[in-house]
C-alpha cells in the first residue's frame, strides 16, 4: 500500500495553467510574439525563467537580451499572473481533488505538494486546502526543477517515505518525467498523447479515484 501521495499543483489541484498561459501570452505580445495553447504545453511544470527562455527562443533577435532585462520580464509576467489569481477561491479546486485528499487522510496516506511554482503556498492557502498538506515543496526548496526528480524526492525525504511507496500526480510532460526518475509511481492527468510515459493516465481530475489509483499501483 502506498505511504504518500505527492501532488503537482498547477493542472492537478487547480487550473492555474490557464492563468500562466494568459500571463505569458500577454507578455509575449508585448515582445511582438504570439504563443498558442499547443506551445504552452511545454511551459507546464517548468520554472518561470525557463518558460521565459523558451518564449525568447522564438525570436533569434531577442537572444542578446541581458539577464537584468530577463529578470524584469519574468517579474512583469508574475505581476500579471498574480492579478489573475487574486480572485482564486475554493471553487477553483478541480473536480475530485478534495475527495481524493480526504481519502488519503482517512487511509493514513501522507500528502505533499510538489510544485515548480514560487506562488504554491499562496495558492494552496487561497483554495483553503493548506490543512491537508504534511509538506509543501515549491520552487524555493529545490535546486533543480522538473524534469529532475528533486521536487518529488525532497517531499518523500521530508516525509520519511521510500520513493517506491510514493505516488506522484502530474499534468505536465516534465512532471511525469520527474516522478518516473524518482522511481515513484506516476499518475498523469491529461491526454495520453502527451503523457504516455506515465504509469497510469486519466483524462481529467474527476477520474482520480483513490481505489482505482491503488489498484493500478498494486498491479
Ligand atoms: P511561478 P506546477 C508550475 O507549477 C507551472 O506548471 C509552470 O507553468 C510555471 O512556470 C511554474 O509553476 C512556475 O510558477 O511563476 O508561479 O513560480 O505545475 O509545478 O505546480
Ligand atoms: Mg502542473
């Protein structure tokens, strides 16, 4: 039986991915660039600065930009993002998530957050879910972001749980990769096309049923 569930935040607990997308789109537009949802898939789960680098790479003439300027742009994006998430409330918790958290508590399975976001703690608080979490790993606690396993191994180490007893839930390609390389059981939320490398894939969070996940884990 698994001892811990480690949840990604954006795209699993709440759909802040949409707000990240809108904020990047606005910033890209100011740079004379245009991004679409397909492009946005590769920004999921990776850090703010890495996301900016991918956007800047769309235009070779932007490659000479100074680090100072990049910092300014990343901060600007975060400011847009913060205005978008300002109104975030418990009604933004994705379907099935709170039931799953309750089940974990009931079954004495530990709960951690493994997010690449520097805003993770604030978001979990706004959603009213902070009480469920035994530990939160955010961008401030790791050196290497996803797809490196550090986000997930840091959570497991803190909880004192062997990696093979952990289940990592992720919506991003880089996130599933991180869970897999931590030698944990990966649950992908989203399209099989993107997440075929996960041990178990569900289409959306309403399909994250505790018993089904356990059954797949024990297979
Ligand atoms: P911030 P997750 C990630 O959250 C997002 O998926 C990714 O798109 C974002 O760039 C990253 O957080 C950093 O977020 O700018 O708030 O620090 O999916 O790992 O929970
Ligand atoms: Mg995510």
